[in-house]
C-alpha cells in the first residue's frame, strides 16, 4: 500500500500513461488532492524546483496553490498514485529548466 502523502509532497498519478506529477495540497484517508506540476506558472514552478524535498518552501507552495481559485485541482484515490519524493534517491533539487 502506498503511504499517505503530506502537503507539499509530489506524487505520480499511475493510472495515466505519462504518470503526471501532482503537488499535494491536501490529503485524507482516501485520496490526495493537488495541482499538476505541468499547470504551475513559471515562478512557483522554479521555486519548487529549487527547493529540497520536504522543505517549508514545498509546503508553503502547496498551501498557496490550494487556496488559488483559478487553478484546476485533481483528486486522486490512494490506489492511483505513487510517491515520488520518498521513493526517489535524488540527493539534490530538481534540475532547473530554461523556461
């Protein structure tokens, strides 16, 4: 069973072929809710990419995005995602993009 994510963690939605990444903004016993990383504006995405896993920056971004009315959020059952950060051996922040 996949462990329940916390606010600010990133999960991959495993029921979609491309395994899109979801920034978790809230979680219950049954599902995780969040915003797709591909849908984030450039500024917040760069802050997220520059932060280390499980930092206050990630949690703050997730909480801010959960309050944004114009962002589409997705609710995913616990059976349909896999944690990316806890299962990852990435020792450093994500590489920065040019956009």
